[in-house]
C-alpha cells in the first residue's frame, strides 16, 4: 500500500490516536504518513526513510516522538540485530476536521422539510438513526471512521459464523441474503481478480450527504472480518466508489494483505 505524500495531509486536520498513555493528537504530515504506513504492516527504519523520502535525521526525530507518546514500538530485526523493526502499538480514534460540516448542515436542514423515515418500517428508522449519528458528528467536525471500522470488525466476526461458505459464489450469495433480510442493501460479486463487491442501496451511506469521499467504514470492517475468515488470512478492503462520493453504488476491492 502506498502512503500519501505528507504534503497531501491537511495540517488543519488533527488525527486522534489511543495509546497506553492516553489519547494523542497528531498534526504533523510526516507523522500521519508514518502511522498510516504502520497501520498496514511493520516497517524497518530504512524502509520508512525510503518511502517517506525524508532524511534519516528527520524520520529518527519523528520515530522518537511517536515512541515517547506510546503510538509505536520497535524491536530488533531478526535478520539483522543492527536494524530495528517498527510497529504500530496504538489505535486510531478519528479525525478532527472541518471538511464535511457544510454538507452535513445542508442535509440536516433537508430532513426538517420532509419526514425522514417510513413509520412502521424498522430498517427505514434504523437508516435514519445511522444518518443522524453520522451527520451530527460531521457537523461537529468529528470523523469517527476508525471507530466505525472497529465496530464493523466485531459485527463481521459474528456474521461470518452464520454465513461462511468456502465456495466464493455461495458466500457472496449468503452475504447478499443477509444484507437484504436486514435492509442493509444488496451485494453482488462483480470481479474476482481482484475480488470486487458492488453494494446497491447501502444502508450506511446512501442517505448521507455527498462529501466527495467514501463513507462506509462500518461495511469495510464487516467485509474485512468476513473475507479474512473466507481466505483464512488477513485481507485489505478498500472502498473505491461510494454513494457519498457521487456514485449510485458502493464498490469494495478485497485483496489479501502482503
């Protein structure tokens, strides 16, 4: 996985992490890049220097700061004790950001014009409740995608026990049946190399305001758990298209982690 250039990170945004020492706020673009890389896999110090294209002294300072904050840890490289391997030892909480506030406020105002769910329809009310939760967080300038992803992992680990099948077509069929039964949308297998899933009527994002970026962190977590069980190996699930970014569906790409 390639990480963004640190200049691409909005330094008006503050990334929040939970470490053993407590919550930590990260504003530095380089620190954000390092933590993003380590969220995927462990890196050696030299790899981080190469990928970030920063001087060794610069990376060394950031590594020391992140270790002092309890966000990362290091251990000797088993193949070369003179080198060290760096690991993430914390969890992301979310991002303090202004970018979705206007879209959230517009959506909240629209909800005041017409009744926002169908009385007596439980899935309709559930979707409305999810929408209210998300838009209120957006209006406050809080992106809680990491928490939603972790919740999705927990839910997905339970769902996978009910629907697991070692035949891919049958598994996707069971996923779709589960989604439709509980009013979550519909799921279709649209590619196998890489594995592509298209979701229509997505409960998580179809009703959200258009923000220009994906919004399905909970679904991403669920699918990560389900397909990690199917492959019996960790997978990386990426949402490449989303209702919230202007599409009429959501598209998830699923690959085994390197």
